[in-house]
C-alpha cells in the first residue's frame, strides 16, 4: 500500500474530531436517546474517515471485482477512493468531479440548515415557546434533515460498505427521535403544536400552499 495514500491516522483523528465537535455544538445531546443518536452519527464519521485516510477496507473487499472490471485504475491510490467518479468514468481530478461537488453542496446545505434551525430552537426554548419560524416554518425537524443531508453528502463523496450499511440505521434513528420529540411537544404545547403539525410537513417541505393544507 502507498503509505502516502493511507495510514494517515492523524488525519483520521483530526477530521473525526473536527466534524464531531462541530455537530455537537449544534445538537447538544441531553437525554440517553439523544446520546445514542449522536453516538451513531459519530461512529459513522469515524468509520468514514478511517477508510478515507486510514485503511481502505471497502477497496480491499471489492479489489477482485474492481481490478477485473476496471483494470486501468490504481485502486490503492487515494483518489480512487472516490468510487462514484471512478465507476462512472470520470478521469479528471476527482475533487472536481460531479459527485464530489454534489457532496459539498449536500454537506454545506446540511450544516447551514442545522445552524439556522439551532438558532430558532435556542431562542424558542429560552422563551418556552414553540419553534415555528425560520426552517421550522417549512419542516418540523430541520436539524435532523440537516444531519441526513450531511451523511448523504459524505456517502456521495466517499461511499464505503460500512457507511452504506449505517446510513439507513441512522435515518431510522432520527425518525424515531423526531416522533418521540413530537409526543413531548404535543404534551407541552397541546393544540398549538397539533395545529402546527397539521400545517407543517415533518421532513420534506411543501413550497406551495404550505400553510393552508393540513398534513395527513
């Protein structure tokens, strides 16, 4: 293995710590349920950066198939870890490839959404009010949608077998966490939250008649 391509454990630690701390600054887990969800998100990032900079497990497991189907590619080179660019025939710098650029858009959009939602939620909690403005005016769970966008962006950028398996589990956890929070909000705000929930989609925004049609 090219030592300059992998085995860079400092980068594994640095990138994992950077993104985990950044996410923690917005998510701020409090309950055991929150911590389980955040721990799973953190495990996803560690698994991702381990394969990105430490040990390319997915490349090794698929090496036979990859070498037979794409014999002209050095699969132990770091750039080859951008599997979607390689599999779809992108031969330029993969950092400027279509999937890599799409991943940046998804990751950036996710963190922007998380940040915007956190500010609204923080102010609402201090006023003991329902968060229903900003991103919360379009969807009921913008922070969880933001985290899913971030995870999806990383998957598009550097897909691995482990993170592909973890992704649906994380989405399921966020959906369960969202439903649990909705029960708490309904108990606290009563009819106000019930009306808000009928008018506002949970995860996918409606940009036409969003405040007029009740949500089934």
